C-alpha cells in the first residue's frame, strides 16, 4: 500500500471513530424513550441540555453511566415525562425502569468490584491531628498548620475531593517535625509547669495604653456591657507559653440579672490588640445570683490573655466613662444605675496536659525501654518496628520496614545518639503513604483495614489494642463482633469526636462563621446565641444516637435543648432553669412546638441564610440533600440567581413563580422549593416572623405548597406531618449521609439495593439512628473498599 494512501486511510478511520454513532440502549429502554422522551430530547430540541440521541449506552464510560442514572431518577420520581404531557402507562414505566435499573446496577457493581467504591483516601487534617495525639501522647493543635480539606459531596472525608500534592507533603513533613519535637522534648526535658492565681485587683491593673479591663470593687472583679473592642481583657493573665490551661473563675455571680434570671457572657482568649484582633472562644458564662465556680480548659497561645465580659446584645450598654478608647470607673456606680454585669472573685490558671503525662508520652515513644541502659542498635530495631506497626495500623513485613530501619541505622552509624536516630526513623514513618493514607484493596476489606475504617469513623483516629487484637485473630469481620465493637466505640468518650465531626459536616455547621448577620437588621444576635445554637444541635444529635430514637426525630420531636439565652432568642415559652446551661426541654406549649426537630434549630437556619436574607432555594436544597436523600443537580450556567428583596416589597415566592415558568427550571424547583417555603417563617438568625422586610413591614409570608409527590401542606407543621409518615425515605437519606462520611465515597447507583436492605433491617427498631448506623456498618458498602 502506498504510504500516502496509508496515511489517508488511517486519518479516515480516526475521523470515523470520533464521529461513530453512540451505542444504542436495549430495545425495551429505546422503545420507551422513543415514545415518551425523544420528542423533547433529540438533536433539534435538547430540552434541559439533554440529547438522548447522542448519549451512548456504553455504561463503562463514567459520563454515560451518570447521564443514564439521571434519566432513571427523573422517570422514577415522576418528573419526566412532564406532568402536562401524555403520561405513559404504569406497566410501561415499570418495564422501562426495571430493565434500566438492572443494566445500571450491573455496570456500576462491576466497576466497584474491579476498582472499589473508594479511591485512594488520605487522613483529613482533623484525623491527622487526633492520630498524632493518640500515637505520640501530645496535645498541641496541628490541623490549622495543614492545608484546608476541600469538601466533596458534603464531607472532607470523601476521596474524590482530596489531593496529595508536593506542597501538602511538605506541610505534613513540617508538622511531623513539630509533633515529634514536642514529644521528644517532653520526655527528655520534662513538662513545663505553670500555676497562678489572680485577685480582682491584679486583674484590674493598668499596664500601658488605653485601659479596657474590668472594674475592681469590694473584693470582686466586675465586667459590664461596654461595647469597646477587647473590653474585659485582663493583661495579667497573659500566659508564658503555648499550651493547654485549666481556668477556674471563682465565685461567678450576676449583677442585676434580667429576663431569665442570668447574665450571659463569654470567656475568650487573644492578644487583645488591634493588629492581632482574633479572639478564641473558651466558653460561655452564665452568671446567676448564686455565686459558683466555673471551670474551663482551653489551648492558649504564648502571650495571649483572657477576655471576660457580658456578651448579650439585648443588654443596655454602659458608657465607657472616659474619652477615646479608655474605660474608667472612677466615681461611678454602674450596678446602682441598673446596668447588668458579671462579677467574680478571681481567676486561677494551671498548665495541663489533657492527652498524656510525661511518663505516658515515654511509653508512646519508647515503650518500657530504658534509653540510658539499652544497646542502641538493638533498641533502634525494636522501637522502629514497634512504632511502624502502631503508625501503619497493621503488622509490618521486613521488606516494608527496611527503609525506615536503614534511615535510623545510618543516623546511628554517623554518630547520632539513640534518640536522634529514632527521631530520624520516626519522622520518615510519619511521612509515609502507609501512615497518611488508607491501604485498602478492592473487594472485602481485610481485617486491619476494617479496623481502621471503624476507628476513623467513630474516633477519627487509629485503632486501639482491642480492635487490633480482633483484627489479628480474624474475628472482627464477624457481624456480631462488628456490632459489639460499634457499641463499645460509641460508648467511649472519644465518640464525641464522631458526633461533632459528622454532625458539623452533615449539617454544614462548619459554615456557621461564614456569614455575620447584619446588626442593623438583627441587633439581638450575639456570640452567646451563635455558640448556643451549635451546642443545641450537637446535643440533639447526641440524644438521638444515645437513645436510638427514630429517624423521624430529624423532622419533628417533642423536645429540644435550650439554655436561657437561646430560649429568649427564640421567644420560647418553655421555662429554662437558670444556671444549668443547656438542658433538655419539653415542647408542650403550642408556641414552642415549631421548634421540634433539626430544621428549625438556629444553627441550621443560619448556615442556610446569608446574614441578610433567606432563600427557599438554598434551604430547599439543604433539606432535600441532607435529610430527604434527594440529590439536586446544579443549575444550568445560563440561569441567573434570584436575589431576595430585603425591603420585603416583593416576596421571593413571587420571584420564584416567574423563574419556574421555565420548564427546565420547574422540574427541579418542584422538588427544591416546598421545604424551602415552609422555612421562610424563620429569618436568617432563626427567629419566627410573619412578614418579610424591615421589622416585619413587608408582604406576608406564605408557607403553603405541594410536595413532589402531590401532597398539599398549609404550613410547617402540616409539612412535618407528611414526612413523619415517610420514615423509610428519611432513613435512606440518613444512611446515605453516614456511609458517605464513613467510607469516603458517595452512594453509587449500585449501592442503592444495599442501602434499602439496611433500612429494612432497622425497621423493627423503629428506624432508630443508632440501629441504622449498626446495620450500615455491617453492610457490604461499609465492609468493602
């Protein structure tokens, strides 16, 4: 064949392959599409950007598989064909869905069997911090020194969103050096000591610059609602070193308590100067007429001091009593003038080591080895092997261990001490992929990989000895043993890590600081309210898990958790006992029943608003994806966002009606908008309202609508009643969120049958949250890569 002809033929074949006709779907699928779908989704029309004539049925292609899953879901949910079109017969829909579901499930499960659901996953920065703490026995914060973890499918644990770049590896190396230096220094030099008491007079000492400290009077330190930045700072409490401190505030009591019988404030730490304005929350202060000691534990940076002040935005603000940025109490009696304040009789501060004392750190690093008497070469080999097994969370072969031993031996041969040589080897181990990532092969997880998945789900850290023992003897993979370990781990104090990590990501509480409510529109919102909102939601989820309460409690319940300040913010009628902080409250008063469930808690309402206005779209997407198990695709790029009218002259519902006139928009908004509408009676800081606009002078709020399944509702309570009768849907949604978080991969099409089986197994226990988790852990979705 002539060369020129050969080149032309090759080019022709290449062009032919590029423009080859797409693989057609099987006959039952194709027939249904031709009759009911292609008219609106062909080469010419392409409504919603979908051309079914151009979508290949090559289900090994991830993009093709994704598109056909979307087609399945739209038909399955009754969104397509559109309601205004001729509806296909039920038998035809059933045949179409059955055939398509079988093909999609088979294709997806084949890929999962070959590659696993989860690609390579590494430790998140929070998991890294907890692991280093438990491995070395140290307590210094590390996560903020590492690059932030991007979220994928709502969670930082999902492998698809993770990266492991040269920059990140360099940061891990730096943090490993810092952590090891801290551990070795504590063993070799001892723990730093600090214990000091401060009288009210000492706390009120004027050092330099403008005075913004408390008032000292009659043996008490008094702090008032003065709005100057850093008012209430106590210069004397500046700490000499970075570290954890136990802070005891003696004899805390209220001055002129208002509604609720307490004065609420905050205890924070910081440099308390304008060029370093960041303040770190230590805890809330609830001052009552009865004096009592309050104890806090917090990490403080070197040179940072305490700031204590009333931080209730509803309190009458006291004047500064001086010019400029100064505060003066000379010749004044703020208590006699009726101002509310917080008093105490002094502060004690003590350096603590909450993870492990010096002897325990020695055992973490060196076991029972006496470093001064041990033979360096023998001890090096023994300790490096021991450390590698603990760090890698599994037995280590001689081949795997060799590079780390070589590093330590080279350092020892070069004249380094035993500790210096161990430091070199340990450093290398902490930067190994075997430490930073999860070693999992496709198929069923081997026992040590399963132990790691369990421990990082519920403790965000490495397996303990009990888990490793069960992994080594092979019994961990037995379903009853697996369930026993889940119960044991949830009963451990370290399970608080899981509740906080999972809850904060699942419900987007990590975004609580992303917006600051406009103080002109919401002047009563303050740091005490925001912190209390977080405590409310975490306590509520904890109660559901500990008591194995039904999944319907996510939608509604007859109790919640409130403190006095939050109850006042919500304008709740329930009585809250002063001085007891957050407490379980029965919602028996008709005024309070709206507060049942998760959706009406202030933390949820705040993270789904922008600080100025609310949007049914944002809240509707949140409810659908986080609670109802409905994935909402992103809007088309040419569809502009809707901006609510903050004056309230035009309701956002009216704006959405125009938006929904577009058929492509309407198909999604029929699902998005209903739960968003029912939450419109709550403003961006979670307070009930009847109208839009400034001070409720805008148009009335209409919270009625129809669910995607055609169920009408008149308001929030009637919407809740609809979903209280759909526990299976709520259970599927919760299980999907938990398994996405725990395994590091979103629920795939091929996982749906397993999820439904989990829900069926938990039905006998009223779909309790704990039961759902136990069944999820025993399922192949959890026990396989």
